[in-house]
C-alpha cells in the first residue's frame, strides 16, 4: 500500500499552545470524522498561518485515491503549551489512540498491551526530540508576540461515563469517563462514589483528533452493586470550568441467582400447566349423566 503525506506541517497558536500535526493517509479504509469544538458560541477560533510551513506543504506528494477503496487516517500530533502537561505527543488511527510519548523517559508508550511490540521501534526518536525543541522554541519566541492579538480558542469539555463490559452486578467491571470537546488539553479527572472521592483510578489518556482538538479517557475498576452512584469530575485547568457525568446501574444482565430463580419459576409454571391440562382433559372426557 502506498502512503502519502497529507495535512502535514500544520501549526496554530491558540492561547499559548502550539500544535504540529502530521497525518498519513493510506487508501485502505475510512477517514475519521473531522473533530470539532461543539459549543461554538463559547469560543472563537484563531488560526495563524505560518509562511515557513508553505514549502513543506508544497513538497508533500498528492494522495492517490481509488474509487474502490476508502481511507484511514494516521494522525501524529505534537503539542506544547504553557501549562500541564507542557509537552505531548499522540498517535491515533481514525481517532483511536495507539501510542503516546513519555518525554521523561524518551520512549513511546502503547495505549493497549497489544501494541507493545510496535512501541519498541524508536527509530524516529531523534525526530520527535527535534519536534519537542522546535515546539518549545515556538512557545518562547512567537507566543509572547501573539498574546492578546488573536482570538482566544477554547472548548468546554463534555464528559460521559459508561462501562467497559456489559453490566453484571457483583462481577468486576471498568467505568470509562470519556471527555470530548477538549481544548487546550489541560485537565484533571477525579472519581467519586456517593460523593466520596475514590482512589485508585488509572492514568488519564489524552489524544488528538482530526481537526486539532482533543479527547481524553479515564478508567476506574469497580464491582458494581444496584445502589451505586459514581461521578466523573472533569476540571479544565485553564479556566476552572467543571463538567460532571454521573453513572447509575441500568439494564444490568441477570445474575446467576436471578437466572436460577427465573428458571425455577418457569419450571414450576410448566409443571402446573401440565397438571391443569390433565385435569381438564379428564373432566371433559367424563360421560354425561342422564
């Protein structure tokens, strides 16, 4: 499969954050849906064209399209900002994150264990470190010059909570807090159970989506009970905006005890129906007297 470079060397500066995104398309599946900031009335977009990127775009080969094939998008996004995390790298396939880069260890980290072998390949580490230095230079040199001169772009995060597996009471499961419409990618995620903080949640994974906005995932392992009430509290650090999503058990699969009870009731009703049927047959077969 021949690949071509598209959407390469894009950069924008939105309130102290610089993003460079490299998207590779291959003619074998479907483009991801364009990412967008949904609450448009709450923010303004500010794109800053970078003339020094024009040459890169002009030299990028044109994608080869075929009518009988659709396309996937592999998105490699490096971002830096005046906040935490100050630096990030996300690699996604059709908006599903595959890897992120741990800059403290200079290693690629797989999103799922199945991708661990691929993460061992570090041949592009020098290029990633160059992007890191370049992005930090952009923040230091260009950020102050644009401060107060371009509209502020901001997305208020939207949170929702769901289970990783079908719900069954008394059986281990995982709650997933999905955060969309995130920009810039500065957030903290906390879990509560009946309004009491919960410890032991997993790390929060932040990834870029097509359109240079972000999404995040946080996970919490639980053993659900019928009376549970969990909440995922997402705080957008740049403006302290808070989004809260609640989860209560609904549409749980029958437990083993309930299944046994239902089977017993059904069996009893079946036996009772047979007995009633036999009695009615005997009654109506009696000869009429007189």
